[in-house]
C-alpha cells in the first residue's frame, strides 16, 4: 500500500464514522478524496459535510455518481455496504480494489494490531484488553469500539491497536494481519448480509488462517465450532473457557488461571472481578491471554481487572433501589446474546424486558433459559407475538405485554423483583435509532422513576 497518496483519486463509500475517518486521513496525506453516500443527507450531517468540503474532500449524498467512481485508484468502504450493492458491482467491473478502513489503517502503520472478532463479547473484551495493556503500554481500543483506527495512525506514541472487528469489516480486509487474533464465540447472526452461515464464519475466520497468518490465535474452547477450527488456526494457539492443551486460560476453584507451555499461574479471584457471568469471565480470559503474550505481570493484570468498568449497554449494572437492581444489556440484539445475560442469574427473582425488531432466529434455547432463570418476561416491540408464542409453547406463562420501554419499566418496578434486566434479544430499529439509544432511554427512565 502507498505510504503517500499525492495525486491519487480515492473513493470513500459511506458517510459513517469509519468513512469520515478514512476520508480525513487520506486527505491529510495528499489524496484527492471523493466521499459518496447513498442516502440523502440529514440535517445532522450538514456540519460534518461542510467540514469535509472545507478540507478539500469532494462529498456527494443521495446516490453514487459515475463521476465519483470513475478513475479511482482504490475504494475504502464503510462496513455496512453489501458485496452485491450496485456500487460494488461497478467497482468490480472497473477492477478497483475495495478495502475496509481497518485495512487502510493497518497498511499505514508498523504498530501491531490485536484483532477481536466473534458474534458476542467483542466490545467488553476489546475494552478490557486495552485497559490491561495500558498498565505498561499505550493501547488504544478502536474499530467498532472506540475510535476508528485511521484516527490513530498518525499518533506516534501508540504501542497497540486493540481493534474490535465485525464480519463486515473483515470481509473487506483481505491483507489485514493482526499480531494476535481473538475469536470470542460463533453463533448465527447477520445472515441477511452474508447470505449463508458459512460465509459469515469465513469472514470472521480469515484473520486466523493463511495468508493473513497471525502470530497468535486465541479461540473459545467452549464453542464446538471454534474448538474444531483451532486445529487449523495459524500461529501459537491459545484456548480460553476450559483447561485444554498446553496454552489456555480458564476458571478453576473460583479463580481465573493462565497456562502456557503447560505451566499454570493463578491470576485473579472471581470475587475480585467487577462483572458477573461466565461470558464475562471468558472475556477476561481472552484479555488475560493477550496481556500475558505482551509481557504484562500477573499483579498488573489483576489490578487492571479490579479497576475495570464494564462498557455501557453490556450487562451494565447501573442502579439499585429498594431491593431492585437494574441491568442494561441493550447490546444483546440477538437471542444468543440475551442467553448469555439470562444465564448469569440464578437463585433470584428476575424480570426480563425483551423484544424489538425480530431477527427471526430460533428461540428454543432462549426460552429454555428463561424457564430456568427468569420469573417474569415483559415483552415490547414488533417481536412480541412470536416471542409470546414460543415462550408459551415452551411452558412459560408469566408474560406481560407493554407498548413502550417506559411502560415496561413502570410494570417492572410495580412487580418488585430482585433484578430488572433489559436484554432484548432483538434489534432496536422498531422503536430506536440503535441499541445505544434504547439503552440510554431505559437508564434515564429508570433513574427518573427510582430517584
């Protein structure tokens, strides 16, 4: 890839956070940048569009014109643009190479990347790994969590890019070669975009195989598909979630342990961890492996974990009042993610708020977990009828239907459980702009009502 971009016409697809970052980076380095956005500009876009134009970036919205596409040297795409989109077909016909903003950043720096992918758990693992590494280095969380890596490339004091990577980004990153590749878990998601489950797995698994060859591969031993795949992963392989092989991290006797070349070390007591649930312990195991590979001491790892704050909307404990504890798990946008949160609670009265835009995935395990761990389910949104039907089919009857998240909060406080858990198992777009807005509205409403 070029180390300078003078006189090169570069197309950036999408007025997204990553597209804006790529456009600004390329503009700083002398490229003739053309940013094209398919959707019409919103009022909220005007400020950034004006800023980009003042920098000399050409910007169009409301469609992709041939004027922008023609004669470009390379294209950098926002992650949501599907392979079959018309603009992708036009670029393919013109033999224009299309890459992600992550791959662009990787190609422009010699600093190592720690890439964290998987269906669930990516954000917490990314945040925790960066937090621990910052004990001795400057490690920046980036990608889907934190800043786009192109924002950081010109910062000379960064030691590690700890990059949360979606399957969309990895699809457009054929030369991305992390030093450490982490695969948190694999469950069905994004099938509409990838078309098949195998395409989805292929997108995520490419950073563990030749020719992208990481120095270290870190995979989930509790996930049967990843356990089998670990036999084909490149580099030094570490497993987490179970005591398997010579290199691993796992829970034993209420402690998290780390083992390398058969030598086991006790790292931290579960009682000292500022989070609950087996999935969060697995996130910690991933981060511990990354930190140990990079030479962080056991005590520094322990102290960093103790001081860690769970990212917003990820099984986030945010309030307690009159014997009720409230958790915001709005990031759980599929049943598998909610399953993880539901299984984190036992021996207490839990009211679950679920529902939203249905992803139409199988609900069997979700319903079985509810039968074991949840006393009351409060349903909202478009998925209400299918969720109710499946719950009743699985023998769960204590179901309340509400019209809004605010009325769901009212009802949850009225029935006075030990725990109120928002873990929707659905996308948010029937009621909100995204899971972040859904989580913020939930928290604000709870806090306004409990005082």
